[in-house]
C-alpha cells in the first residue's frame, strides 16, 4: 500500500499516511477530500500507530466528470465567481 494515496472499492475508502504525531489521539474521526481522480469525499475512523495514521470509512464519488480546476474547487467546496477580487475586498 502506498503512502498518502486514497484507495477505495465502492463506497469504502482507506488511506495510510505518515503524518502522525504524539499529540494525536490513538483513535479519532477523520475526513478525506480526494484532490484528483474520482474526487471522493468521505468520513471515517483513523488509528495512529507511531508516525503512521491508517484511516478508513465511507465516501462518495463526484456525480459528474470534472476538469482539474473544477475538481479542485469541488474538493474545497469552492466556486468560480463573476466578481473581480477588488470588488470582493469592498464588500461589507
């Protein structure tokens, strides 16, 4: 299994990360937003073992096929706007 890559079969996903630190609880809840490919989003349980964190849970794939930029916006719950950044800075 490769590190920091989301794997999945159907609605089930798993990921092994190398981001564990001693302050983290041994067992906790976690979430995943895949930044490529299927653009999956999900929630699950994560288990810390020293510097490794194994996470598994349930997820959903995006219902539509997206281009890279649209997929990144989807993963971050963002959207394209027709307003200039200067105008946004003036909002109150």
